[in-house]
C-alpha cells in the first residue's frame, strides 16, 4: 500500500475511533448523545465520506498498477546486447564536397538516378537534431506522489482510551475512598459503614496549530498540487507533535520506583514482569496488560533468548513491525519514549481527549494568497499513576 493511501486509511480509522468513543461514552452514561457530541459526529461523518471516496479512488489506481506489474513479470525480458561503436570524427561538409556544384550534382544523382553512393554522401552531410540540442523544450516530469518521510502513526496515543474533548478545562472524577463492606460477626451487630469520597483530577486542554500562506500562482501551477501536499504534511506533523505531547505527559506521571531485572537475558525479564504484575495486583487490584517501550529496548526484547537453548524469549515479535505480545501483554513501541524506557501497566488508565478542527483556509484576494492552517485540541490524563511501573534491564557484563 502506498504512503498516501496509508495516510488516508490512518485518518479514516482515527476519525472512526473518535465517533465510536462518543457513542460508547453515551452508552456507558445511559444517556442520549448530546447536541454538541452530535455536531462532532456529523462533522466527522462528512470527513469520513470524503476519505472513503479518496481511498476508493487511490485503491483503484494501486490495483491497476499492481495488475500491470503482474503482467510484466509474465514476459521474459529480452536479452540486451551492446556493441561498442568507434569514435565518430566530426563531420566537415567542405571535405565531402569540393564545391557547391558537386553538391548539386550529388543531389541530382541521389534523387533522380537513385544512386546509392550519392544518397550515402548526402546522408553523411545531413545534420542530426538530438535532445541534447534543445533541452529548453523538453520538460523534466515530476513523478508523484511526493516522498514524505514523516511517520504520522501515533502508537502511544492509539493505545490510550480515546475520548472526545468535552471542553478546554474539565475535571476527571476519581474515587479516593471506597465504601466499607465487611463481615457481620453477630446477628444485629452494626454493619460496616464508611463514606465514599470522590476527588477530581483537573485537566486542561492543549492547543496545537500551524498555518501557512500560499500564493494563488503556486496553488494553480504546481504539479502535484502544493495545497494537498501542505495539508497532508500539516496533518502528519500535528500527529507527531500530539503523540510527543502525550508521551511526555505520561512519563511525567510515573511515580513508582523502577524494578531492575536480575540479568540481561530473557528469563530475567520474564521474572521481573511477573514481579511487577504481582505487586500491581496487590496494590491496585489490576494486572498490567501493556508494555510501553522505546525503540532501543524493543531491539533488546527481540534479541532475548532462553538460556542455553537459544530460543527467542518472545517469538511473536518481528522486525517487520513493532507489535507483539510479550508474556501476553500488548507491546507499544513509540519513538517518542526516551532511550531505555520499559514500563508495564494497564492501558485503560491512560486517557487521551481530542477535538480536531483539522484543515482551515481563508482566501486573501488583496494579495492573491490563501491562508491555510491546521488545528486540534487535546488533553492527556493518567487516572492511576501508581499502576505503572518502570523496568530497568540490567546491562550485559563486559
């Protein structure tokens, strides 16, 4: 699948997940979807329809290209042979014809008498126009799509509980003390009783936006069109920046002390994972279901083996993708994590709120320009920081 088509699919999935999250939240609250939420759904539905049309169009193009490639592979390539030609001496008309009269006689003999020798002499005298003689009228084609090396996937954000952003600032309620339920030792004894206290986590949204002023000439004459390229790049950069923001915010919430492995090998890490899971179950009544890793740690996990047998500790991992399920936990590898990062915890406690305005544009007829921009608002909150524990892999000895 091409890079551009990948991006369209990613946008479609992201918007669809947002719509699903709104509906799920309404269902969980046992209520109807609010007017504001319906506006968001209607807006996202329109964008999804546009993306569906674009995905269908570009999928047909890629399918046609793949079919042509398949047909080419059925025909064996012709064997190519080359023969080195001797260096050609620059042609001199004066050397070939001693006078204008001789040239005229040669023309007559070649055309009227069909003399092959005279025709050959005229052919040698003919000037040959080549592409190198007129580069100014041979355009250099631009082959699209434009190569863009930005990876706009958001591994960490996609692993969070995704929710629609309700407002610029809001409070996330959290139970800080539960009610009491205990054994009644004797009949008619007073049963256990304790008030429930519910605290709040204040959450403030962060705005991410950028803009660019493009001349109408650039928009009308560029090929591929500069406007689509700029829009796609803005969306990609927005994804990169917001994922970096979420990762940085997540790392700032970690309070548990790191747990070190006994050694650098696979069995040592497995033992540490069970130790962390047991401690989490005891402290928070939850078991980690996700491993968050930086790329360098991901590389270590893939190379770990089980002692002398040499079998991979985590055989489900692959160099073709950053997925896998070490010890049954979902692996989330994100380049925004600092080197050496390995954190275990339940993903449900990571919440990411987002409201994407997307592409914005305003015409400027006074300067023949078009002001374009991209904007989105998001907030991250960790509702149970003590449920996440870092793991430090002991380095191998010298």
